[in-house]
C-alpha cells in the first residue's frame, strides 16, 4: 500500500469550550492508503487531554511507513491485528489507519461500508448538535442560530441548571448534557433531578473517570441514565463500565478505529448497555466513517463538521439531525483539496 499523510488545522464556527478548556482551531490528521488503483481515507484528531498532537501522530505513523507500504490489505480486521502491536501506545494513530483500511476495503468490494456489514439504515438515530460552554446569552444565541431536534449541552459551570432552564425557554428539542467530569456525587444526583424536570434525556460523564466508588453510588441512585465517555476509552473499559453506567460513548479516535468499535458495540449490547458514538471534532472524513455504524447505535453525536467553519472533505450530509450518505463506495469521504493541507514538521 502507498501511505500519504495530510495534516489540517480547521477553524471552529465558534470558540469551542468544555469544562476543561477552550479552542478556536482543531488540528486533524487524514491518512490515505492506496492499493491497486483504489484509495481509502481515515482521520484522527489532535487532543491535549490525551497528549496527542498532529506532529506526534505523524511521527508515530512514519516510524512504521516501511511496514505499511510493504503490506497487502486482505481484511481490515487482519490489518488492525497486525498494526496493533506497533501502535498499541497510540490508538489515535491506529484509528486513522483502520478507518482508511475499511474505506479502501469497501471500495474493493464495490460497496458502501454499511453494505459490507449487511446493515439496514432505515431506522438510523439522529445526531445531536453541541452547544459549548459560554455565557448564557451566547449559548441561547448559538441554539437559536442552529435549529436542531437534539442538542448536546456542555456543562461544568456554576450556572449549569440556570443554563438549561434558559435554553429550555427557547426550544422543545431533546436535550442531552455532558459535564466532562466536572461534577461530584452529590452535585450529579441533585442536578439529575432538576435536569429530568427540564426534559434532559441523559447525562454524559458527570464525574472523573477515576471515581469508581462515587460513580457506583450515582448509578444506583440517579434519576437519569448516565453514559460513560472518559471512563470508556478502549475495549477493556466496556466491562469496567457495566454496573457503573447505563451506556457507553465510543470514540473511534480513542479506541483505535472501527475494528475495535465493532467489538465494543457488541459487548455493550450483550451487557444490556446503551451504545453511542461521539465526535472528537473530526472533519467529514472521520464523521463519514461514524455514519456507517448508525444502524448499530442508540444515540450518536457526530456533529464535528457542523461545529467547524471550514471542512477538509466532502462526504455525508446532515439535515435536521438526519444523515444522508454520499453516493460513493466506502465511507463516501473525499478530500476537497489534497494540496491545501497545513504544514506540520515532524
């Protein structure tokens, strides 16, 4: 296979703020794998919380360029299995390669990716749209400028309930809340009561991932479902979340791509947990890959391209929460300008 790396730095529509940080730009890395006249695209995201930068991602992939370029793709699962020992310390990099392999493989089969898996897309869940932390007035403005059936509201402030109360005055849409580890046990239990009355569907990662004792109490007493995010990063975390969360949010970038995500989905369902996939603010390349998992999901947060002021690719489209697939094989993603990517030096 031929390997090409495309680093991008894309602007957000608005400053994106969660409980931990704010940012105006999203660095991303797109990987292209080519074999026998066909190519596949994959993507991964820069993320300071996990100490992943685009230069680090590129460097870790470059270390294995010779192995990759001497590799013949037979199945994505086998490719992931062979790459995992080389990139076991960088699931973000492995994710980009894995998505590219699945895209390439589906094109070799002359099918869309969901067709490769034999999935029915007629009952796909709708994606939410994220409202990042801001002043209450600005959060209302962001909501009003983007009418949507489901909103994911980032919380972790001293005004969390006031925020939801004010937003609720302006829409009847479904609300989901993501505290990004900002709350404690009592705050979570207390907030859940108020949030349920305000029409919130569930709470994502209310507390720190390390607080298992506190999370067990929350799970036993909380009046709303709680969904794991920072507590569910890789495959072995699924079992650890059972009995502590009502569901898990799988991020392809964090778990190492589509191949492990499929296994995580199956395990969570066997355990009776709800399954969601989330966004790491990927462009349409990574988001188009997520779209093919939709028939397997209960919830989805794939609004990355909607939050960006610019995009690196064409692929899936979103209309009022509904995902429209590109009329192309594979994931459907295509880079808009391969020669316009940013310059990162490894």
